[in-house]
C-alpha cells in the first residue's frame, strides 16, 4: 500500500465558506431543502507517501456530504455521487444557487433526499492540507494521482463507501475523473468529466501554465516560497489565470467600453490578490505536470459522459482531441456544448442548467 490510514473523522454542522480564490464565491443557501443534510468532516491520513518520494506525517482531508448513503441487499452503496472541483477551488463551490440550486433539490437530477453527494477538498485546496498552512515550499509536491488516491481514502475509509454510482469532475476535477476511471475501473458505474482533455497537458495549455508558474518562481520576492509579503509575480500569475478562463464573447457583451473593461480587471485583481496564496497557486498548477490518462483509456469500464463547451479557451474544440479520444472509450459519449448567451466558456462546467439533461440521461441508463 502507498500509505497507512488512521481515521480521525469529525462530523460537524455545516459552515459555509467562500470557494477557492480562482473560482466564483459560494453563497449560503440555508433555506434550501437539502441544507439540513449538509455535513462537514475531516479525515487524517498518517505517513502519506507522494509520487515525488516525499512523505507527510499527517495529511488532513476535508469534505462535505449531502444526503445519506443507501445499500443494496449485498451491502454495496448504491446512491453515492462524488463531485470533484477545479484548480484553486473546493467542494464549497458546488453549494451555490447556480449549481446546488439546480441539481440537489427535490425532484432535481441529483436530489439530495435520494442521493449521497460527496464533495471533497483536494490536497492543497480548501480546508485540506496545503502549503500555506505553514510548510510553504517544504510541502510535498503532490500530483493528480496523489490527489485521487487521497479522494479514494476519504470515500472508502472516512465515509465507508464501497461503490459510487457516479464520479463528476469539473476542470481539474474533470482530469481527476479520468484518473478515477482508469485507477478504480470497477468502483463506479458512471463518469462525467466536464471541461478538460484526456491527454497530456501540452501546447498552449501547458505554455500558459508554465508562464503562470514562472511568474511566481522567477520573482526575487518569492524567496523560494518564504516570502513575507505576496510576491509581485503573483499579479502576473493572476493575469494569466484570468486569460486562461476568459470568455471573449461574454466579456465583450459585459464590458463593451474601455472604462468597464478596466474596472472589471481592477476588481478581479484586487479580490484575487488578497485571497490567493502564491505557494498554493503554484502547487495547484504544478500538480498537472505528469497528468496523462491517454495510454490507459481502454481500461475504463464505466459509462462515460464527456462534456466540453465550444467557448472554452483552455480546451478549444478546434483541437479535435475529445472527438478522437472518446472513440477509445468503449462506453463513451462526447457532447460539445454550443456557444450561447447562457454559456460561460470554461466555467460552463459549473452551470448544470446547460448540461443537466445529459446527466439525467446517463443516470437513466444506469438504472437510477
């Protein structure tokens, strides 16, 4: 085994906090029908061994759950839905009107009175262990496989779930979903990767990520992670992150004058630079360095619903990668969402009002 597990599980009443610094902030929905079932928990893994060869004596993993697990006559959990967040985010980001308000209510697609929804914070994110907790650049250099192994520990050890009906992932979580499908091929029935590619990060995507990371590490004020004040390179990194997730058509509509465009940029920079830790951001993007599910796509046993958006600047449709690679997934379907007044580029992954019909079709095909 890659690590030893010693559970310390704490279930708390829900405390809603803001989402990650590069994601839209979440707003509490205390009056929502599912709010009474919302729980927070922490799980500790002792002596976690990372792919880098580094070890962390105590890795804390935070998670949230909605609903209660149900088991079939054979004792297998039959209603678990695992939802995975993107870079800089957390499970909290899914507790918003535009996500939870569309999916988790009574009679909605992922009705929390029917399903057991699991929302973990990945390593380096949210309330899970991360560089800014104190280790800074001495924090182990995690990658996506480490993050998925930790998520699996939360699901199986902390929550006692021995099977999930579906794994849904957005952006970085989309990439994690591919790893889940290959690493734990018989653990889930359905897989829904939203807004990514199932191949190595290369080309423009890799170049933008390296530009972002270099903006931080080449700044003398970074001081190898031991900065006192945020390094000036963080400003450039935030600029690049904004461009990565930009929405040309919508931004032109929303900010049609120089003054409004400048005001939007100033507001974004002010908010993000005060809530973003440079080391956390650096580690989060560096975690994608060895991601490449491409060689093992044939190992996926689950039914796959792969969704990208035509206005996604990180995963532009003209690459043709998704259409090519989905042919290697024996139970795979790819959907390219068109550009509309409702789509929001890469961020369309967190607007289920646009793609929930496909999710409902997948659930129906799984007999749920």
